[in-house]
């Protein structure tokens, strides 16, 4: 990875987003973007 940041748009069910936000607030992520990036990294590690 080169460290550059790309902006994306995602459509997600409101209830799923509320649940995600609730979980990430317990883990004290700085932002939703940081939490989503962490989830993507874990997904890649699990399925690579």
C-alpha cells in the first residue's frame, strides 16, 4: 500500500449502521472511516 487515501461511498441498511456505530464507539475508534478500514483489513487477512 502506498498510503494514499481514497474516498468511497457505501449504501448500508440503517439498522446495520446503527449496530456498527454502537460497536465501534465501545472500541473508541476516532472515526467511522477508521473502523471500516480496520474491518476491511481483518477481512483481507482472514480471506487471503
